[in-house]
C-alpha cells in the first residue's frame, strides 16, 4: 500500500493513526499542499480526482477521503476494529467522528483559511478568531458527547476507535494554531492518553519524512 500524505494535514494524520494501529506497512508518498502539489495534473489524474490528501493506493485500488479510507481499512484488515459493528456503539463513534470531520475541519482547513485571507481580505486577527470560533463550537459538542456517552481512557471504552483517530489530529492542529483547548477537560484527557500510545506517536507530524519545522 501507498499513502499520499502531507505531514500537517489532519486528515492524513487520521489515516496514519489507523494504519499504525493496525500495524499495516505503507509506503509514504509526500504531497506538499502548501505549494499546490495536490493540484498537479498527474496527481489528480492518476491518484486522487478530488485533488486533496490523503489518498490510499492498494494495488489497483485508489481511494481518497480519510473517513472512506479508514472504513476500507477496517473492512480489509478488521483487527483491531476502529468502527464497531454493533449498531449503538457504531453510531456513537460515527457521531463524534463526524462532529470533527464535518463540523470543525471543513471550515478550518488550509484552503478555507487561504480564501478568507487572500480573496476576502480578512486580517490575520480575524482569521484566527474564525478558527478559534469553530474549534470552540466543535469541541464543545465533542465535550458534551463524551460527558454523556464516553467511558474509559479513550473516547468510548478501553480501545481506540475512529473517534480517537479524528480527535487527536484536530486537537494537535488547534494547539498549533494557538487555540485554547484545556477547558475541554474530558476531551483533553483522551488526547493526552492517546499521545502516550506508540501508534499515535508513530503518526505524529514531526515523525513524518516530509516534516519541516515551519
């Protein structure tokens, strides 16, 4: 398998965590989204028509979108399972994961922030306020869901799930952007626990071959 990834992409980070949890070897192919490599004609035509990262190549099968990739990995390599099979725990994991994947990430990813700044002309201070607002909204929902339904050291029990794969990159990005996250106590307890796990450490941005400090 090959993973087309950018070290600071939270969606790529999710997939790297899933691969590491499942112990799946994967050839890392860096795609620098800061300079537009994800929009290069050969990448779009041959790897990912959506012109984003991540993308997974498994033999002749190509797949984009992190949530679809993790679902595919779960179907092909079910141990350890990241999306539960039973209806209620499956729904809870997907509910929380989608708060992050659908409510927080899409309005705060790089192309949105660049559009705000470069096209709409918002100031850096306004851009930062935008980012913090949507982090607060989304993590507030995550915190309430964990308070009502969470248990154990992970989001939902004694083993990591898709919810944890989504939560950790979102917190890492929020902290990198200077957001205030410590008041989300249950959320941050899960984050700190996950950061001690070898698979989550293996997937960290600073451990990727394309990592740069800036």
